[in-house]
C-alpha cells in the first residue's frame, strides 16, 4: 500500500471566517450525496441535524442512523475547524437503543467534547422527531490534517 500524500497550498479560503450553516450543509451534501438533511441549529460547538425520511423509500434503519450520526459529527467538526480541510474519522462507537419509527424524520444533536490541534472528539444522540427517547448514541474522534506551508507537499499519512 502506497503512502497517502496530500498536496495543500495556503489559499485565502483556508483562513476564512467561521463557516455558515449553508456552507456546512453544502459540504454535507458533497460528503453524503444520497441523504437529505437540514441544519436546524448550529454554533461553533454543536449542531442539530434533521434527516428527512421518505415514506415511499425502502430504508435500512441502521444505515440511515449511522449516516446521520456521521453527518452530524462531521458538521460539528467542520464548524469547529473553520478551515476547508477534510476531517477523517479515526474511531467511532455507536450504541443502538431502539428502532426509529419510519413515519418520522430523524434528528441528531451533536456537540464537541474535545478540540485539539490534531484531533476533535464529539458525541451525538439520535431521536425520532417529536420524541425524547434516544434511539442511538455515538462518540467519534476525527483527525484534522495540519495546514500546509505554502508550496509544500504535505504527507498526511501519519494523521489518517
């Protein structure tokens, strides 16, 4: 297996202001193109994300819940990073408590527990819309690639 090398330059968009919910939603759609989400609430450390469930579409519940968990944590991490680098999941633990009802949308409430230079850890709880019963709980750690020095090729294999 070859080494993973990422060529990064330091364009002005890397040091942009905090990402808006619309920008985050666009990044989520690019990362999870087959899912339909809405950001209900967002700040620098937490995100509430709703996944719309189509009653006419056959879904696999664990896949939908896991995708929502990943997307909600991804959104929280991207809001925290405030730069256009792609975070990579290092580890994720998911506990499923009960099955969601298929006639309600799913809601994920995520927040960050730890934010460092190389890693960010967050947790998320998933609910059926309008219910207070937790369907799933997850904790994940994301690796954040370091910024590159202008013009240098950066080896990020140690961070992935």
